[in-house]
């Protein structure tokens, strides 16, 4: 059994409230760094053998902050943990208020592709860490897509995001069977 602690990156600097998708930039805000430090402290007693991260700046910085509590733990970039692809990335969220769901389905990476990519990430992590534990930093919607998929639920837009103060815990075998129901660990952001 492999235990995967899935974490959303910390809150980032986005003063124009843009749709980020896979755009580069968007460093962690001080508030985001503080939240990730608390998440690491919440898991400090766990035997985390490796930390995985999406290639985007906000997740890499989150993983580095987390790693301060696990200083000897290796850090690996895993492209499959990446954010959803969005044709509308870089545009203000306010420009899309009131748009129908069908508009977003055409502008964003299909939910099924996000699901398959995240399943692949989980399988890589489970196979590289049989019997161990790993932390993985990704993004809100992709994490929820994986959770729904592993629970046998339909993955479709719109997805909700994993809050900044929650850690999704998955206990999996190498074939991605959930060996226990997924759990959510919460921690105080204050």
C-alpha cells in the first residue's frame, strides 16, 4: 500500500485575478508560504519518502517550503501533476462571469484528460513508492478529478477546488485501487 498526501499549492500572487491555467509566474504569496508550512507541520510525523510537484512555479515553491520540514526528502518534478490547460489563461476571471458551462468545456482541457493524466501521476507515485508514503503538490481541479475518479464517480466540469487548508490522503495499491476511503486532513490557516 502506498500513501499519497495530495496538496494544493499555496495561495499565489495574482493581483489581476487572472485565469492562470498553465501560465508561468504566479509566485507564492506570504499567506501561501505560511499555509504550506502549516501543512508540513501537520504531516511532520509521517514517513514521507519523496515529494512530487507539478512543474509550475507555485507548486515548486510550495514543495520547497514543505521540504524545510522534510529536509532530506528528495524532490521530483512530475509533469502529470500539472494544472489544467486553458485557452483562456491570462484573461481576467471577471470577463467570464455568467458564461454557460458549455463555454468553459470548449475553452479548457477536457475533464477526462485531466482525470487520465492525474491517474497516471498517481500510478507513477504508487509504483515508485510501494509500501511507502509520498507528498504530491498539484492544483485544485486536477486533485479533485483524481479523487472523484478513484471513488468511481463521474469527472466533469465544473470541478470544485481543494481548499488551501486541506490535504487529500489516498491509500492505494499499484493498480490504483483505493484500499481505504480517501480522507481529508484539515489544518488551521491562522
